[in-house]
C-alpha cells in the first residue's frame, strides 16, 4: 500500500509558495538588463537632490534618440544618447573595457606582477577634500624608499558605503619582485595619520587580476542600493577628479599601447551604401515603428506588474522607437 504523507503545516505551505514566487520573479527580472534597472533606480533616487546639467545628461542616457542622415543616400540612422559618465551603469563598462585592454597588454610584458590594496579608515562625509587627501598620500608613496624597486604600474580608486561610512581604497598593479609589507603598512598608516592601516599584497602571476585593478569607481549595483542623499554626495564629490593613474614603465608605454589598440579596433560606423559621412539631423522625421522604444512589450508588462507590487526598483516609462545601442 502507498505510504501516507504527513500533512504539511500552514507555515510550510506559506514558505514553499513564497520561495516559488521569489524564483518566478527572479527569472522574469532577468529578462530586463541589470544596467537598465540600476540606471532607473539611481535616476529616481537622485532626481529630488540634483538638477544639474550632469544629472540631466545622465537621466536621458539611453532614452533619447540622436539621428544622423547619410550624406550619400540620405538614409536616416538612429542611436541612443550616451552620457559617458563613469558612474553611469550604462556607460561605465566602456571605460572599464578600454582600461582592461591596455592593462592586459602591459601585464603580458611584466614577469613579477603584484596586486597591492591600500585602505584608509572609514569617514562619515564624502568630499573632494577627502579624496584629494588620499590621492596626495598615494603620490608620496611612489617616492618612498620602500617603492624604489617598483618599475611601474597603475592605481585605481574605488569607493564603497555599506552603512558604516564611506570606504575609500586603492588597487595598484605593480611591476616589482618584492615589497617590504611590514614597513609599508607602518608608513602608510602613519602618513594617513592613523595608528595602523590595512594593507594587502598578492603575487598574481598566472591569474586574471586585470579586472580587480581596473575596477569601476563604484559598481552600478552598489550605487543603486544607496539612498538619494548618499548618491548625490558621491556624484558631487567625484566630479572632476581622476580615479585612475599610471606611473613608471606603464605611463611610458600607455600611449603606444592605446595607439596599437585603436589601430586594431573596429572601423568607423558605415552606412549600408558604404559612406561614412553623416549630418546631424535633430528634427528629421523618423519612419513609423510598431515597437516600444527601450523595452519590449513583454518587458513593459513585467515592468507595470513589478511597479504595482513595489518589490523591485521602478523601470523608466519611456516611449518611442526601438533601436540597437
């Protein structure tokens, strides 16, 4: 005779249905690119605090069309506007990918790569003054006797905030055989005005370390978690400040590496007629299209349902024509 299953409790039934619902929503959410979700979330949180030109450019990134007319065949071509801000989830990857290409070429030319991480104590308010102070200490570092054997490398800054204040730290790729970490840790803490500072170094031969060294200033997923005040504080503090620098052998080699990469890069956009000369056409009429710009009909329906349930960040409500960006 078949065995009888014990009846499930109400709590077990509720947990099972809750898990199933979470899995369904997660699968549906994957239909929409994460950078679109993060961009919409950051835009909605930042809007009440920031009305600068920079924010307006960020807000229309990926949702405003730019039209060009081919001078030869008069065909219209449409592209999405890109703000090219390093903290924009839709644009930061371009900077990241270009930097990775340069570093991969450089890394292939060195035999003793080291990944060094330098930190400072968390602080409550993020400002240009704090960032510039940290960068000035990094500049001093290069002239210390401890660094006399370093042939060259690069430095990338990263900012995080996990609820315990702002955390600013640096990732360095060094071309060096050995660094006295005990002496470096003491001196780095002293130059920051701290009793001690966390310093880490790792020999990265045979590993893919380029991603860590060429990181974003902040990940889009991280930025989207912050409240509007923190996002605004971050955006205003980093404006006009360079977060990536090279020195020594990499600084000398970087121009030639970039020139070689640009030579091998894909060619300039070409019209179907073969021409490459275009005129900007801001008011030119565009052909009718039945598609929803930016989101597919299925994604639009999913967006509306998620908005009502208020379980995920809101997506942009934009209309127009579809295009490939």
